C-alpha cells in the first residue's frame, strides 16, 4: 500500500475557496457539473475535500455520520466525482488521492469520473458504463444512427399525438418525478428530491439547464426529463415516465426532440448510462456509445456495512 502524498491536504467545507475550486473544475480535463461547488452545496448535506497545492488537483468528499461513524458516499443524482484537474489525472495521482482519504472515514463508496483510472489495491474497483452521444455531426447523421426499435417507438408516440414542450414549474416537475420513480427506488427519499429541486432551480435561473415534458393528446404530462447544461455536456438527469407515457413511448419522442433542438452543437449528450442491459439498449438505440468509469469501495467495518443506507 502506497503512502499518501503530504502535499494533498484535507480541507473542511468552510475553508474551501469556492472561486479557486470552480476554476479548477471548469478547466479540468473531465470537468462536470456534479463537482461544481454550487451543485455539491445543494445536492448533499455536507462535503469536504482533498486539495493538492493551490487547487491544482481537487477531490470532493461528500460525507455523513451514522451511529457515530463517519463515511464517504455518492449523493443521489450525482453520477461521477473523483479527482479533477487541468492536468492529466494519471493513475498514480488518483491512487495518492484515494490513499489520502482520512482514516476517520471508515467506509468509502464513491464513483470516479471518466479520466480517473486507479490501480491501487486498497479499494475494490468496479467498472460502470455511461452512454454518450456526440451532437456535432448534425441531426441527419444522428438520426441515421438510431436503431429500428427507436425509430418505431418515435413513430408510435407521434401516432398517439404526444407532443413535447418545456416545463417551467419546477415543483410540478419534482412531484411528477418523485411519483414515477418511487416504484423503482425505495431508497430515494423526499430529502433527496428536495435537494434535486434546489439544483434545478439554480440551474434554470442561471441558464444551465432545461426541463422537457411529453404531453398526451389531452395535455397531461406523461414523461419528463431535466437536461443539465455545463462543461460542453448535456446531462440527461431525473427522467421518468408514468404508465401512460411508457405505453405511448413518450420518452423516445422527448429525447428525439431534444436531439433535434441541440444537434450540430459541439457538445455531448450524456445519458448517464446504466449497468442494466435494458436501459443500456435504450440509450444505445439513439446511437450513444458506452464510456467506462469506476466505482471505488473500501469497507473497514464489514459487519456493519448493512447499516449505511442513505
């Protein structure tokens, strides 16, 4: 096991220089909204950080305490964190950051970003897939990459007179999302949806995102998604459909409309991916390609692991 780098300092939240922090994230080779201070401040209860030098490399550490035990976790609605820098995050640097996580955190469960490739044997590593679609090739080329199932479902939605428009009522969107995701995830609580609502409010006020809705022929919302727009990426976040939306293939048309609106821009549509085969096929049906990122796990309390539920 390699020793931690003494230049990497653990900095408490109140002492983080948010201007320097966000400058590092914005210039990072793998910059992404999840690591911006405004996002972290709203999506998780508390976060500290590991920082190398004058914010040359940074690593957010969302953390909490349960039964007197402190642990690091991945907040809901936050796909990737890890080490960020304008310089390359070589495996040895990522290893040094991981080995610099303070001993006071007895459990670590975190997802790194696409640029992080750790090789340390101090953590269990698991690969994950996110699906990305490059939009600069233009609408015609992108639609030519749709598979037959995607094309068929888009036409089905059109036949059902589904139409797409933006949603501006954030609470309405949050309640719809909460209602339609609850059957798929019992661990996402009201507090997590309220945190998401705060993120969306900030994003919309600062022109960093849009909510798209799919409506049926009688003007009822049947599917919706929030697209976060930062760091040359649109992130497909907090998407859901009700039973009618699923039956009428509304999400297929919603995504096609978003692609139609954004095609030709030098940006990436990041579907956030999934390790579930069915969801991965759905994203791949639009021509999106998988990219690998890693989860890291370190449990110093194996008999108590089951108590750490967010």
